[in-house]
C-alpha cells in the first residue's frame, strides 16, 4: 500500500500544478540520446493535462553549480517533450524570475510549461526556503514525480512541499511500490544480486538486506574485497583494502547467505585487447586482475535465481563496458529475465547494462533512480517522499 496521496486523491481541475520531474537526461549536440526519464514522466503529465490542470514542470539537469550555464539548459527537453505529447510545450528561461512568473500566470488548463534548470540557482541544492517559496508561488499544488531526486532534500524536491499541498505523481508511486514492497514483504525465496565497483557504496544495502534476503549473490569488483577478506591475493584487481574488515564482518553475519563467485575472468590489463582467461577462485597471478565472474558462477547464480520469487539486482557483475568482460553481467541478466520472480533492477550502470542486453521487457521493474533506489534498498526514508501528504 502506498501511504502518500497521489494526484488521483486530490482535485486538480483548474489548478496550476507545479510538477518536479527528473529530466536529468543525457544531451549531445542539442539532441537527447536517452529519453527514458522523460517517457517515465508522461503518465503523470498526461493525467494532469486531461484533468484540466495547467502543468508547470521543473527539473535539474547536470551540475551547473548554482550558475546559469547554457550547456545545462532544459530548452532541448521542452522541444522533445512537445514531440512526445503532440503539443507545444512552453519554455521559461528561468525557474523563479519574471519569465517564469509571467509564463505560469498565462498558462491555461491542459497546457504545459517547462521551467529552466532549477540548479541554475544554488538555493536548490541548499534547500533555500526563499527559493522554495518562490517556486511555490507559481502554482496551487505541488506534485513530486522525480523519484530519481527524491533522496535529496532540495528546494525543488522537499522545500517546496512545505508551501503547497503536496502529492506524488504516478512514477513516484510506482517506484516506491516496487522497491518498498520488495524490502517490506518480499515473496520468498528473496534473492539479492549485488555487484558494481565499490563495496563501500553498498555496505548500507548489504546490512539492511542481510536480515531479509535468503541469498545474496556477490559479483563485480565488490567480490574482490570479499576475496581479500578471505586472504586470497587479488593482485591488480580493483578492491578496497580498508573495506576488507567490513567484508569479513558481513561474511560472519551472513554465513551461508553470502554467495561468492567460484570462478572469475582475469586479464593482464583493463583493455579490450588484453590477454584474458578464466580461473577458479584462488590467488590471482601477479600483474593480473579480476574483471568478470566466470561461467560456472553464472550457472550457480542462475540456479539460485531460478528458485526465487523476488529478485533485486544492483551492480554489474564485471566490466560490462568491454564485450569480453560482459558475459557475466549478460548471463545474469538472462537468468533474471528467464525467471518467473518479481524482478527489480536499480542503479545507473546496472540499468544501462540491462538496456544493452535487450531484455528490459522481461524485467518487472527497472528503476529510473540510481542513488534513490539504493537508499530505498538501504531502508532510508527519502526526504522528497516524506514531505508529501499522507493518505
Ligand atoms: P550501479 O551504477 O548500477 O549502482 P556501480 O556504479 O556500483 O553500479 O558499478 C558499476 C561499475 O562497476 C561499472 O562501470 C563496471 O565496469 C564496474 N565493475 C564491475 N566489476 C568490476 C571489476 N571486477 N573490476 C573493476 N570494475 C568493475
Ligand atoms: Mg554507477
């Protein structure tokens, strides 16, 4: 059950709705190279348009560091969104100044306006109440649909909610339902797959899930730190020396729940043309490094995944950016896609990997939020969500 009010719980007819979306999309030469996040906000935008609200959208884009920087303008997004909606989207070249106030004032029901990047002001990230108040003054209600930014208490996510009736959009609702439910009451067996670059980024996730998951399958560079903790020589592998003691603690606490690779792919350089080979887990020869999990591990992890009712996956199994070290990640992707479990994938690089694998349609939920999804998995309350009205 979703505990917060959504746009369906309030009357939006004739209202000016200020909607925080996550339009932080990759833009190259004025063209949007991946519009997943824009697509994900469409249900909320369309609902508001169809129900007679004037829709004022705001978002951050990149890190302009509190200054106006045309490199980080949202103008191309207004054009792209207009094409998706089949309707002109007005654009204001400021989010709180006169151009924003004027554009918001003339906006009619069913029309859409996009404000310029909220991070052109440093007040956004500082959660400046003055900025939040100015944003709130543009509208009658606040809708937060920016799940990807909900873990940050900024003026445009959390601050503004103090000055207007504040509810969730559909993307926010969907993300919280899938991630929240998986953590609160997962169908069992609950299998968690964790990989990626650094164990230190994800200690909170492991700790929170240790009590809830039935099996935690470890891969990626994160596994290297566990190998170190078990006194294997990992040679030139990426591993965090100072996290080895944490890894030892986790092995002790988790016992047989923690599953480590039984074989790995090693190479003599992080390079597409490096020499590489498979080896069972053990001391890595000097000058070599672990860059992927091996085929036996893919098989073993696949067997656990087959038994699961819920699968949560964060972090690639290897350096999937290079084809020859991508087999582990894509093999696990296939196993997750083939399983009948509720499957949830979160994390920027993990989502990129599943998109590359072409298996997105066979995953139950792919999160649009990297950091936010990790904090959900850590069991942290997201401030952008907490600020919304309870049902
Ligand atoms: P996510 O964004 O999904 O949370 P991370 O940012 O934690 O994932 O980690 C992704 C990165 O981890 C990828 O760029 C990948 O190349 C890297 N990685 C995975 N396995 C290894 C490894 N064995 N050695 C070095 N880097 C690795
Ligand atoms: Mg990442």
